[in-house]
C-alpha cells in the first residue's frame, strides 16, 4: 500500500514537471527576432507579412491557427514546418531556424517570452503543449 502511494506521488510529480505549455515563457525575445528574419525570407511570400494567410496558405496567427494546434505537443508543429515548409522548398530550413520561426509565431500570438530559448530537440518539444488563451 505504502509503495503504491509512493508510485502515485512520484508519477504526479513527473506529470507536473512535464505539463509545460506555450504560456510558460518557452522562447526568448532575441530568438523571436531571429525568427522574424527567417519568416520574412522564407514564409511571408505565402503566409503574408502579417501572418494572416494569402489564398492557399492558411493564417499562422489568430484563432484559426490556434484552434488547429491547441493541445498538440510543439513537436507536431515543429515537424510540420520542418518537413513540409516552406511550401516551395520543403525541408530547406535548419532545425534551429524552425525553432526560431516558431518563437516568432509565438511572439506574434502574444505568448509570453521567457529566459531560455525554444529548443530544436524533438523530445524536448514533445514535453511542451500548445496552449492559447481563450479569445
Ligand atoms: C510557397 C508557399 C509557402 C511558403 C513559402 C510557406 N508556406 Fe506554409 N503553407 C503553405 C500552404 C499552401 C499551406 C497549406 C497546405 C499545406 O499544408 O501544404 C501551408 C501550411 C502551413 C502550416 C500549417 C498551418 C495549419 O494551421 O495547419 C504551417 C504551420 C506553415 N505552413 C508554416 C510555414 C512556415 C513557418 C513557413 C516559412 C518557413 C512557410 N509555411 C512557408 C504555403 C507556403
């Protein structure tokens, strides 16, 4: 019985450590600034300079974008961008550039910045959940 309690307690601590979201300051402002340069160069032509989409390319900001990714681990968004984008040159971005461009999207979504950069490590990104405040 006592052992069961210890197991339950330690798995609760594990969950608490894992339960990080985009509301917890998961990127830095400097990283978002780098990501803005990547965005202008590689994304804006299709997704628009204001991230509001353009014909075929969906918006990368606002409610539609947030509803699409809400609850998903950041590894999903990272892989989606890394493997399929930019639409005219899929896979052209380095993993660090993908993380930087995500930091820029988060800054535009007004998710809070924090003390450490968003990692480009898929396992680390898996532990962070996309969460937007209700709009
Ligand atoms: C040549 C045009 C083009 C460029 C450049 C481009 N995209 Fe896209 N993107 C698209 C199109 C079209 C779609 C929707 C169809 C699809 O999934 O391929 C899309 C879809 C996406 C999605 C999925 C959106 C959602 O809500 O499901 C993300 C995220 C994304 N793009 C990010 C980026 C990023 C970041 C860049 C820059 C590194 C970029 N794209 C550059 C055309 C483009």
